[in-house]
C-alpha cells in the first residue's frame, strides 16, 4: 500500500516485559496491525528510560537491563488508525498511546510489491 500526504502516527510506549496472553505485547500489537491491514508497523527498543515505576531501565547496568522501553510505531490514514484503537483497548496497556498528525512525503526505498 502506498501512503502519501496527510496521515497519523500511532506510537505505543510500553515495556519490553509487558505480556498479553503469554506473548510480548509489542508482538501482539504488530500482528493485530497486520491483520487489520494497516500500512506498516515497526518496533523500536530503547536503550534507557523510565515510566510509572520511576525506576530507570538501561542497557548499561546488567541488573536493570530487563524491561527496557519499547515503542511500536504505526503510520496510516487517520480513519484506519482510529478504527484500530479498539484493538489496543483490548490489550489493557500499561503504557502510553500517542496520536500525532504527520505528512508522508515519500519512501527511502520502494518495496518490490510497489514496482510497476
């Protein structure tokens, strides 16, 4: 799917150890986004951060390197992303869910599926 122009970015901030039915929550989000036909989803692993617990999690200290911050980022049209939000509600997330308007201006590399 080619996306161009106004869009919305959905970012879910959560912990690496967060689980939904014995599966990492970030994996569950990506699989649900794929099943919903969203344009794409990426997961980014943080190297340091803290949240509600107020404990700093970092890769620099072995004892605290568990439960690093994770960000799941999805970009698609506003209508498609908003239609996906009930899927996230089912997961009862402990992290933050952010929506931000963005403009898609192009791709760095075209997918084989997009070739003429």
